C-alpha cells in the first residue's frame, strides 16, 4: 500500500523538466565537465545524449553552481544516486521517462531518497511483468501496475539495492523493515513516486524547471 509521509518538516522538492521535441538542438554542453562529455558520447542516440546534457545542466544549476564551476565538476553515479565533485554529502536521485525527467537533491548521511517516474503507456505484457511482484501485488490493471512498479524502483534507489532484490517482496514489508515512506502522484500521463526515510518530509512539492 502506498502512503504519504507524515512529518512536520518542509516539503521535499521534486524538480521536473519536460524535454523539448527537438532535443538535439539544445546546446548546453558547456555545463559538462570533460569526463561528462566523454560519457555523453557513449550514448549513441541523439535524444539520449541530449537527455544526459540537460539533466546534468539542470542538476548543477540547482546545486548552485555557476557555469565556470560546473565545467570543472563531474556528477558520478554512486550506489544508485549521483554525487558531485566538491559538493560534500550531497546526492541526487534522478529518473527520466519519455520526455520528462525528475530529480531530488538530499543529504545521504541523514536520509534516504529514491525517485522514479514512468510514462503510463498501455502494455500487452502487463500480466507477465506483474508476475515478478509478490502475489498480493500482482495485477492486470495498467494504472495499478505503474503505481507498484514506480514504488519498487523508488525503494530500490533509496536503499541502493538492485531492483531484482525487492521486486518479489511486499512493498509494505520493505517500507516497514527499512523505515521508509512513499509519496506518489501523476504528471499528465506520467506516474511519479518518491521513497524517503520515514518522518523526514510531510509532502513532495513539484518544481517545474526551465533550461539554465
């Protein structure tokens, strides 16, 4: 069962950005470090490259980095989250799906955060995919499937675990054992879910971003 967090703290910002239809025309490469530029080239499809560039530029902007600073700092993947050089004890949980990206910034020494977003598109194999869940969570309903799938993905990211380790376990059991809460919602045709340490935030607040 998915629940909203109960706490007295401020809302957790969830930053979202709708990528333009002509992604290859976006030029934000100057926000990338030399290492990130090499990582970009490992993505063959132009849209994948553009998503990589946009996400790094937006994250660095939200971290408060100037353009000269951004060019010297690299966002690296660590334990299912991104960490930036010279920005201590700061982590970013990032997710993107079919034209929308979402991320949250947090302090990993204090809390756990995991973000997942998925386009709710019809699938003929919903039943087969759902079979990976615990029997109490299996469903042939598309909306229910994405509700549970994003919950599993967010929990796996928050716990820095492979998704395969928790797919078959009941969601409520994972939340109880690891003292995590879930918050979920819809952005047009996308389902988003955030997993976080219980008692840290009262809600998740959406912040729509524009290009730096």
